[in-house]
DNA sequence: GTTAGGG
DNA sequence: CCCTAAC
C-alpha cells in the first residue's frame, strides 16, 4: 500500500519513510550523571597543561617575578583598547606599541622588497600573484627573561615560512609549572642556515637575522615596537580567550621565545604542483561588517614564496616547492575571533600523523617533582610531574605584505603570524623515547612518563594541526582540471586597508584532488595524514556518492578548528559555514530520497565526507531551507538558492510531512499486531539496501 | 547516538 | 549554530 501511495504521489525518488521513532523500542532516558572528576593525569591533560603554559598568558605564571603580572596584563588590555579606538591610525598604533615596547623591542635590520624578482621567478606560474608584493622575512625571535632589551629583525626577500613538520623541542622537567624558575620557549624559524640563536637574557622579543643568503639591500634598521597583538574587541572579553592577548603578555620575564626563519624547501613536503588560483576569493564583502570589526588585526596570512626559492635556486624543485607553498594558503584565525564557551572540548588526537622529524631533547628531571600528596584510590602514589620545556621550534611562516606597509604593520603582521601559529596552528605531540604517544587517554603513569627513569626520554613536539589544513576539491561542474589547475580555496583577508597578510602552514597537507563525486570535503579533522586522506577519499568516497553535485569551492573554506590549549575550558563556537548551493542540492536530493527525520542517513549519504556538517547541521539547514522557500525572495539572504531547489524543498517537505502524518495516523489506528507487521515490513524495505532503495 | 525544536 | 529534551 505504501508503494501505491508513492506512485500516486508521482515521485519515484522517495522512499518509504523510516519507522517512526515512536514505534521503536522505548529507551529509558538515563538521567545525566555528574561525572566524577578523575584525578588521574592523562597524556592529554599533560599536553593541555604544557601547551597552556606555553601559549597562554602569564596569569598562570608565578607572581614571584619582578614584573607584576597584573600590571602587564592591564597594560596589554589598555593597549588593546587604545588600538581599537584608533583603528586604522598608524601612528596611534605605534604609540600603542611604544607603550608596550617597555618590555619588548624589535629591531629590524634589513628590509628588502623584491616584488619584481618574485614575480619573475617563483610566481611565474602564478599569474594571480603577479601583483603581489612580498617582503621576505627571515628572522629569529627571542624573548627571554631578562631585562636586557635588544633584538634584531632582518628582512629579506623570503618570507616567514611556517614549516609544519614535526618540531622538536627541548623539555625540562622542573619548577616550570610552579614558576620557580623561568620556563623558556624557543621558537625557531629556520632559514636553511642553521642559525640558532641562543637564548639570551633579554627581556624582549627580538628578531635576528639568520642565514640570509639572499641579496639584501636597503638595510633598514628600525627601532620599533613589538607588534602588539591587538584585540579589536572592545567588549573587553577578548582577553579572556583571545590568544593574542596571551601572546601579548608573553611572560617575557620568564620565557624565551626564539624564532628562526627557515628556508628549507625540502621540508616543504610532498606537495604537488598546483596551478594558478582559479577560484577567486570570495570578496570579503562588507567592510565594516562583523568580521572587520572583530578582527581588525586578525589577519589572514598567506604563504609567500621564499626568497631563496627565487634567488638561490632556479631548480624546478624549488620552484615547485615555492609554488606549493604558495598554494597552500590557509586561514589562520585569531583565536579571539571566536567566542568561547564552556563546553566539552573537542577530542582529537594530539599526536601528529606527520612523521616529519620530530625530536625532542633535554628533558631533565625536576628535583622537586612529586608532591601531589593526594593519592587517589586508584593511584596510591600519585605524584605530580613537572616539566620545563626549554625550547620549541615553530613551524615555518610565510608572510606577504605590501611594500607600502609600514614597519609597524610588518611587525604586527609577524607577530600575528606567530600568534596564529601558536594559537591554533599547532598542536603538541608527546614523545617518549623517540616514539609518539598517541593515546591521549593514557595517564602519565601508564605511559611511564611519571617514572623518573623515563623523564629523559620525554619530549614534546610542535606539530601542524591538521584541522588547519586547507581542503581542496575540484568543482564538479567544471571540466576536469589538471592538478595544477585545481582551484585553491584561498581567501584573502585584508585585515586593514593596504595591508594584506596571509600565512600558511605547511604544505604537507596539500590540497588534493578528489573525485568529482566527492563534493564534500572533510575538514581534515583527525585525518590520518594527507596522503592517507587522499587515498581514503578516492576509494571510499567514490563508492558512496552517486551523481551528487559538486560543491563550490567556497563551501570548502577551511575553518581551522581552533583548539584551546587548555582543555575543558572554553571552546569556541563553531565557525559559521554557509551552505553552498551544491551542498543544498545534495541535501535536497538526499532528503527527497530519505525523507526528513533520517538525518543521520542523510548525513551518511550525502555528507559523509564533510566532517563539519553534522546531521544536526543538515537538519537545521533543511529547516531553514523550508523557511527560505516559503518567504519571498526579497527576504532571503545570503547566497541565493536556486528557486528550483527551493521548490524541491517544498515539494519534498510536503511529501514527507504527509507521510509522517499518515504514519502516525496509522500507528494510532492499527492494532498492535498490525503495527508490528507494518513496521517490520517498512524496515525491511527501507533498510534492505542501506536505506537508499528507491521505489520504482 | 539520534531526532526534533526552540533559541 | 547551539542547546537540550526526548528518544
């Protein structure tokens, strides 16, 4: 009979509705049980702790320092406010920086603009980049705990490249956590030349030239201020979750920050050559819209070819590498762009999939490690374990900035790039005796980290955060393109007029082609590895999708899932990702077939690869689609959905609503026995084929 | 874990 | 998109 109805309806694409929930065996709702806090320390906790220590504000640092934490903090906030108020005023920004320079100082020793060279070399194959101006940056940044204030930043025609390989770090167990002694963070941006700057006793952030093999000219030394991370959020809440502020308040008195620019193409990983960016960025419309207001300084940095790629080598490899870097744009969002909320922290594998040389060194036992007297029942001898990370190396950074940009802007840009990296582009890997500890749930005790004899083998590494990678895909509607023509879902986010900066993380997560049918890209969350992903998709996806329209690139914008270093604390709201027309079409198609109320199936069917689209999202989208279809076109907002689709939405919605009503009616009328029979029949028919069987 | 709806 | 009640 059901079949007959369908035929009457005249649509053969719909399926028998799934058995209504109500008819399913009743499940008891288990009252929420408050979880008992587990005092055990898991690897994840450890990571969170360390990362938090490294990246977050100095609020958590001991007050024993000469510098008042509170004072610094207030200073930062003050500056923040001021900056925002004078938004756009360069001089005022400098002023702001000046204030801040009390603690840190930047010296730029060399600055070179090589727009032309770049254009003729690395960018030869990238027409879209022709007009870009680049400042190559090679720098070493060091912050240390002393009062000495000096630093040097040399700029060259390269860029701050963020090398996303696994990064080594040195860790020392010690009073770090308790602040007894200064913890240090050494971040390196290596530039081929193994320039390692030893941490000095400076109390500021300094940039120092490293292995600059490029011809430099017009050396410019500027005694500037540190690119204060500005919080443009006047609400004043920013500091509570914005990484920028945390960075701004980098415990200069205690921590050493070392960044060495690096020009290591070989490390750029196996990315494939990608052609010019075809997909134009979606204009960031609305100047003055929410984004602008909120992210004045939160620029989106992009990769820029490194100088060395251009001047030092003309080898294909270099060009290729450079190109890859160029194409591996990603958005790095400032953490403060996201409101945070108390919520369950996204669980993710904290250990990198990348096998890049990870190394850790220098972990030393802390004399005073232990003390957590409170022994839990499970772990009778619970001991505290303290770590002191002596140094970390930060991935490469690429920065592109207009010639006309001011030094102040440049500084800020660099700072922001670093901030972005630290804020969300990295994750921490834990190594024990050279091997990654992948299970975040293991306790230190279980892992053996708590044992003294293991301390020496413990290491941490900074690794690229897969979630920050840029997915790519090939728009199905367009002709098949060569890889090099794959549109890059890049986006430019001029933070301030005249200043365009972009940063990218390692190309190791290079965008890859997918089957046309694979219209929805995963956001790489917890992706095994770029390579695996590709393979995975090409095999898995192809079979699962049928004649699904390809989505437009914009739909695939990767929005880095920002991970708070501090677990269990605030987690930002997911970024809004408007559905593209292609997605809508896929959704409509799936719903037509599966009906409303089977969102999980819809998800599996049409959005299985779009990790960022949950079935709840799909359900919500359908809800809004129905609403949209009902309102007048004038009232609609956002990317217009073809009327044809909206019509289908209404049709399908009406149909399934009717089905639902009928079923409910039936359930009420049918005797129990019949109901059971009916249900079993329906289930069998609707699920015999994975729930996608069509009526004929 | 899913679904349905309100916010 | 989030949150949550009700499955």
